[in-house]
């Protein structure tokens, strides 16, 4: 039986495959009005950064194309979400509104208010899990409290997760018959006036189709070697699916299913990659249960940590000019491509909070603006983990040595030479510690420390001791 119009509100779920809100609206016989609302002021001080806005522009363009091919124009509106939805419901006499859930604390509060108001207006409102494997409120420990250790959480999730194939794209649609006003994508001004994104544009293709292509290639060529290759930034050993997951161009459920389906006989080899989906789940789980962690440490004693206000050091970190090659390579990769290898994220994070004693909140903000995959849950978990102040975090006294990390994970210098060409001629022996190279080696390699490449902005050994002293102060305060 065909119903009247239904609005499908697209948010961080910019896809048609395995989209439960979209599929439910079609299955119930509604005529479909796909909607995207640009409302950055509702993000509680965390509107999308520059890199994310670039991706969003192209992702919406790709979604609009897919919908258009099915005869479903994507309607784009700007304004408060409730006002837009109420106005559209009235204009088209919509009987229902469907969306997939978000898990940021402000989004939960906003969506609850919208659901209450639209329901009071007489509209059917249904929300769905289109992002996670298991809802965060369904996983608790034996005391009925949230897990704070990943291994226990992951074991519980795997027991609960019901493995079903992703929802197919519906085969037939009933588009809404009315002509609906929509602003153009360019009206959102997501692309900056100055084109700083040339290399990003050359490397990335947002959209659901490319997400599927990347997954297929990764499954065919890399997933079984992921455990061995994932820590080496000079090797193409990871999936690069994180931006696609953040914008919902592919679902975690689709990745799980395809990996398991293709490699059903290789559970042990693909397990480490599937486990990364678990960390994504854990990040969203922690954000749901501990919403204050967006800008406050989960371990409250770290609110008294004696951070330094060192703007010059922070600026050098931003620009990849710390004098530590593996750190600088990572920061330059981030600025140029909108992405950074995960091992290097840990190295540059440790350097900021432990070598420079700059608060993790500064790092989180920089990543938020420069990462294509800037995701509130993952960003918060990552920075609190490396700072030692979150759930299941690395102990604060685990301080990465940027030299030995570079020598271990980029021994041949492929990564550092790619992003720091001014050091390309240095022998491997000195590539990760150019200040130790004899003057003759530096001269013959075309390196002039302090001119062509900076001297280290800190002495790592001294910085490590300062960090440990600061940590002991926090620990002693807690024990008193």
C-alpha cells in the first residue's frame, strides 16, 4: 500500500547501500523526499573543519548523482534542523520522517527534541542504527556499567553482534510528486575560496562508489597482510576507508560482511583488521557513555596536569618543523593530503603532549580542522589514549621516542623522504636523527641544519624527564 510523502534526512550516512532509514521509508511504501540540512551552528562548537567541508561537498555531489539516477532529487536546505523539518513536513504534508542515528552528545539531545516536536505535530518519526554494529546502550559489564577496557568490550560486542548481510539498495522508488525548493550545493560554500586542496583532490574521490572500490581492492590485495604491514607508513598496507566511514559512504556492517564473506577460511589473518572496526565501536561507545570527554579527560586527575602554553612549539608542530623527521613527515602528510597514517598519528600525538607538554585538546582541534576523517568519537579516543587520560589508555609514562620510532617503522626512509625531500639524500643511518650526522655527511647531502631543515626544538631525553616529573605530580595529587 502506498502512503504519502516521507522525508529521509541524510546526515553522516551519505549512501544508499545498507542505509536502514532509506530502506525502511521505501519498504513502507512512502513517496521519498531525500533531504540534507546544513546546520553547522548545531555542532556545539565543533562544526566541520576545512578538510571535512571539502569532503562533504564532494560526498553530497556523489549522493545527489546516485539519487538523481533513481529519480529522487536531493533537497538541500540551510537553517535550524527543526525549523527546516517542520516547514517541509507542512509544505509537502509529509506523514513520516526517517533518519539514522548520530552519537555525539549534542546530536542526541537535538534529535530527541526534534522527534518529540514532530511527533506532537502528528508526524511519524523513526530513527535507525545505520552506523554501528551494536548500539552503545546494549553493552554493559556485569555490574551494569560501561566498559572502560577495550578487550572486555570487544568480547561482549562480538557475542551480541548478529551478523546479517548489508541491506541492498531498494529496486523501486516512488519519488515525491511536488516540486520542492532546494539550494544549490555551491550555496553552502563548503569549498574554500583559495584552492589549498589540490593534492587532496588528486588523491581522494569521495562517494559511495569509490568506498566500495577501495574496500574490494583492500580485500583482494591487502587485508590478509594487514597485521604485518599496518604499522609501516611507507607501505600501502591500510584500507584508507576512514573518511568514507565517517561520512557514512560505507557502513561498518558492509565492511565486516564483505571481509568475512571473501575470507571465510582466513579468520586469523583478517581478524586484526576487523578488530579496528571494534576500536571504532569503542570510540562511539565511550563518547555515548562519557560525553564530557569531548574536551575533558575521562581520568579526572589529568584535569590538574601542568600543561605548558607553548605557542611557538605548537606552531612548529603544526607546520612540520619540529626537527624530528618522522614527526614532521606526519604533519606535512596531514596538511597536504588531509590524512595521516595511524602509527604516525600516535607518534606525533605523543610528541605534542609529552615532548612539548602541550595539552591534547590543542592537538584534537588541529586534527579536527585538517583531517578528512575528522570524527568526534575517534578523535577523542585517539587523543585521550595517547595522553594517558582516557579509557584503556596508553600509560602516560609510555613516551614514544621519535627517533627509534622512525628507525623501527620507516627503516628505509621511504616515508620521511616522501614528505621531507630536503633530507632525501641523507643516508638511512642519519635520516631520523640528522643532528647526529657528521658535518661532511650533511654537506654532501645538501642539508644545512637550522636553514634547510630545523634543529630539534627540544632534547627528547630532557623532555621525557620533564613529562615523567609532571605525571608524578598528578599521580601524587591523586594519592593524597
